[in-house]
C-alpha cells in the first residue's frame, strides 16, 4: 500500500505544480509531504483528506488506491441521499430487529454486524424485482453474517 500511495501522491504533487504549491492549496506542510514521499513518515487519513479536498482528487483513491480518482468521477452526495429509500431502509431495520429478537440474539450482535446485515439486505431488496421483505431472507442474511 505504501508504495502505491507514494506514486499517487507524486501524481497529485505534479498535478498542482510541486510540493510548495500543494502546501499552499491544502495547508499540509511541505515537510510532511516530503517525508511521505521519502517514506520517512506514514500518512494519516485526515491529512491526506485535506490534500484530496484541496486538489479535487478522491481521498479514498489517494490514500487507498480505490474508487474514482477524481471527485467529479464520483456521484454527488446529494444524489446519493435522494437515491436512498428511507422507507425500505426502515422496514429492513425493523425486520432485522424482529428476527434478532426471535433468535434471542438482539443484545449479542454488535452494532457494526447489524449494520452489515442491514446494508446487505438493503442492497438486495432495493432491486425492483425482489418484492416484499421476507423473514426467511433476513434470517439468511443474519446466518451469513455470523461466524
């Protein structure tokens, strides 16, 4: 990961016209940028995010090498919010809670694990052909999420 990050950072530095210019636009000290490029210091996501925000690159791409390279290549967050079906999400949460209560697991499953189940069910049920939410399918998502 480290080597890939350095290559991506070099691309951003070149794009803006050098380390000093990157410092000017992002507020991240040039000595920090230089230390990252020399592998002397490991980057923190919050600092990399400042650079990404200032230059129009995606923080996820710059830090991890994943996702769209440029922010304009990603869907806007306003679009994401309007495409979220809150009614469907609320129904799925209710079904997951009910299924956990039936299993007696409601207090043993961590919030993050519940969130994964809800996210998987949401992705499944938001497809038009999937129809009504079914308890058996929710239980299947729960079974898959537990080791």
